[in-house]
C-alpha cells in the first residue's frame, strides 16, 4: 500500500465533524464544565462561554483545521511546511499529546473500572468513603485497567482513519448524546428531603445552572468567570495539541470548513450543556450547593454517592453515566494517539502498524509510571499555580497550562503576522464558500486571541493571583 493511501481520509463532512466532535467531547465536558458553571454563576458562565466559542474558539479551530488541510500533513511537519521558521512548533505540538495521552489514558482506566463496578451491580461499593483513594493507591489494579483501556485505543487507531476513528465516532457519538440527554431529563425529575427536613428538587438545581446570577458581581469576579470560561473552552475544543491539524489533513478538499467548524462547536457545547443539566441538578438535589464544590473528585467520589442516594434506579443511572463517560474518554484518547502516530508515520515514512507499535510502547511505559505515582513513586509537589500534585498533575500542568497556550500564541503569531490570515481564509473559501466572519477572524487571530491566551499563560504561571 502506498503511503498516500495509508494516510486515509474521512468519507465526508459528517464523518469529519463527528470525529472532530468526538475528540472535543471528553472528560472536560462532563466533569469540568458543569463544575465551573455551578461555581461561576450559572447562566453568566454559559453566556460568556457561548460568546467565546463564537469568537475565540472559532478562530483557533478554523486555523488548525485549515493548516492541516492546506498542508495535507500531520502536526510534526505541517507548521514548518507553511512557515519554515516555525518548524519547532510542530515538534512542541507533538510533545503535548505525548505528555497528555499517558495520563489521560490512566484516567480512562479508572473510568473503565467504575463502569465495570456499576455494570456488575456493585455501584454501592463505589459510594463508600475511601473507595476511590483505595483504588488509585493500590499497586496493580490501576495498571491493569489502564492497559485494558489502551488495548481498546490501539485497536481503533490500528484500523485507521476511516475504518477505525470515523466508524467509532459515528457509532458512539449519537449514543452518547441520547444517553446524556436521557439522564439530564431524568435529573430534572429528582426530589429529595435531607436529614434536616430540607427538600430540594432537580428543577431548582436546573434554575441555579441556567439563570445568570449577577449577585455581588464585580469586575474582578467577572474576570474570573472570563478566565475560567476561556480556559475551559480552549481545552474543550482539542486545539493546541496537533489533533485538529491531523484531522484537518484527512478532510477532503471539497468539504466546507466553515460549516464544519460551526457544527463541531455546536456539538461540543451542546454536550457540555447537557452534562451540566445532568450533573448540577442531581448533585444539588442530594448534596446541596456545597456538593458542587467537589471539583475534580466530583465524578469518582461525589457522583457515586448521588447514584446511591437515588435508590434502586441509581445503579442503572450509574451504568448509563459511566458508559457515556467511557465513550467520551475513548474518542478523545484515540484522537491523541492518532495525532502522535500520524506524525511518526509522516516524519519517518513508516507504516501505521510500525508507528503505532512504537507510540503504544511509549504510552504504556509512561502510563504505568503515572499509575505508580499514587503508590511506589508518590510525592507531593507544589505547582506554580499553587495546587499540590503527583506525576499526573505535573504532566497535566506542563502540557495544558504551559505548553498549550504557548503553541496557540505562536500559531496566532505565525498566521496573523508571518504567513498572514489570507492564507487561512483562502483555504477556507477555496470552493467559494461564504465566510462571513472573515473580518472578525483577522482581528481575532492577529490581536485578540494571542492577547487573551497570554493572560491564560500568566495565570498558569501564578502571576495573576489577585484574580482569585
Ligand atoms: N477536549 C477534551 C475534553 O473536553 C480534552 C481532550 C481531548 C484531551 C483530546 C485530550 C485529548 O475533555
């Protein structure tokens, strides 16, 4: 098989949009978005998020997909082929998924473990205090679940762009939307009276989620909401890690990129919104407003308790929930592995099988080290943004908080000032497509987006601590 054939391509716009949306819809949509929305004044956060998606998100997503399609290359070589001075960007854009995949897949293993716990009817065990801590600190179990999770990923990436990634996305994404919509409607019907005789309902929780709260809103609080929404959006649309460049390179030349970008964003935002509609009312009903403060541990600690409190139906809801999360995680990690594999294939002229073997061996080794970070290699390290973490958190911090904004700032500088926005606009409108946000795009890519991203970077470096 010639190299060109082996690269593969999406069959059409639907396949591409679903695959890109499948990458974008991930753990961030399901646990982080609802938690931030609840923390940041409900509807106010939603409003800011949507405005940012239409401006900031649209700029970054359009840029990366167009770079991929224009060059027809994977991230490692795409940037350099557009602008030789920016060759280094490709290397960093590949280091990011190489840092993220091992820990994202370790979390994928945790999710598989929880899904199995609920499917086998042991959901009640997961609601017991210390269950999560006991699991991740045990020596073998997290490694075994991680390896099983990786095997699923490798199977899909091995099948290639069309038979693997596109098929999986077309199968899993519609199911994911139906399941998540189902539980979110169910969430609205909940009602619970706690030990103090206070009754709370899902509908009240839903109101907290969607009605903008301007109470006590100051400029400083607004900036916190803005930074949270921007950080979340940036992570959620899977930019700055080479994925969208790789996927862009598999898009046919006659596909309408403007429509595709819109649809990817609508899909991603809709799933995030539904996830909030599923989680915020449920947690509010059973745990009150304080329950929402659970943050990252929400999914593994607080939610199993919520499912338990629902009574007999809780185990079924738990199964549906963890199947949904498994789908969301799997489709995201597959996209990460694809970004690295395609780069190795292009750069060293390798077959998919050979490149994937090397990439998988690397991920498995680093992933095992990440798992051991909670027992054999346990330490506590304080990051520049003040949080204390283990190996997983350090990899997450360096990739997400530092390297990703740097990549996107550099991409904006390259497009805005070196190769000029016209190069991207021409690619987007190559078949005469309408691009009504052309002017907005130019201003965003040259000025607004890099400046906003610089704030995100400064915040990660702990230089905006007054914003807390
Ligand atoms: N966009 C994903 C999310 O919202 C994040 C992600 C995608 C992370 C792909 C890694 C790989 O969760």
